[in-house]
């Protein structure tokens, strides 16, 4: 099975989107947004197990999933579907939706192979842009060990963590130097008070 990289437009073949979202209102909203962009093949699930079974029967072009969905959350879902034993389904682009912008969730999702991450509530234009972007092949999956991950993401996250560690060290040094200068200034002020 070959996954085509295309975009949402009138000339392209129909795009299939699988939504995994526990909230009924959000399900309706997402379906309405996709229909507005002429995406007619939309499957909606409130539970990740049923969605996974559906993907095995008929792989979608894109998965749009809530990070906190049950019975297995986004972390477990990505671990399962990015495993090389799930080939070729492991190559399907997955867009993760977050209800909170937690750095740990973003980093985990990226490390486990999410193609894109969006925050809820979702603006229609953002959804359209992200789907077009992931279908355009802007993030390449690479096999590392037993799992497919987004090429370069782990390295970028490691560089960012190293930068944060260096900045924290610089801040601590600056604070200690400032405290030492203030102490010296107090000593100078005392000398000036006594002598002048």
C-alpha cells in the first residue's frame, strides 16, 4: 500500500480523515469543518480502540486525534501505530489535538511521531493548513529501532533541552554574582558611612 502525498483541492482524489475525539460537540465541529473543505470521507470515533480497529480495516489518509482519548491515550496510540510491525499503517500522518499546551505533552507527541500538534478549540483555517501541510510530506518518518519517528525531532528537542540547561546555569551564575556584588556594595556603603 502506498500513501499518497496530496493536498486538499478540487483536482485531488478524495481524502479520508479519521477523527478520534471523545467530546460529541467537538466531533460535530470537526466534521463540519472538514465538510466545509470538501472532505467527504470522515470517520469519527469517541474511543481509540474502535478507531484503531477501523484503521486496520481501512487506513485513512490522516488521523486527527485527541491526546487524552481513552482507552489508550495519544502516547499509547502513537507507540502502537508508529511501530514498524504496523507497516504500512505506521506511515499515516497523525495530527494530535491538545486541550492544554503542556510542554511535556508536546515533546512526547513529537518524539513519538506526531506530524503536527494543534490546540483546541481549533480554528478552521488552522485545521485546513495542518492537514494540507502533513499531506504535503513536510515531515519525514524515519525508522529508529522498532519505531518510525519524525526525522530530526529528537535531535532538535535535545538541542533545546541543552540550551535550556545552559540558560538555567547562566541565570544561577548571574544571580550569585549579583548577590555577591550587592554584598560588596553593602560593605562599601558601611565604610562610607563610618568614614565620611
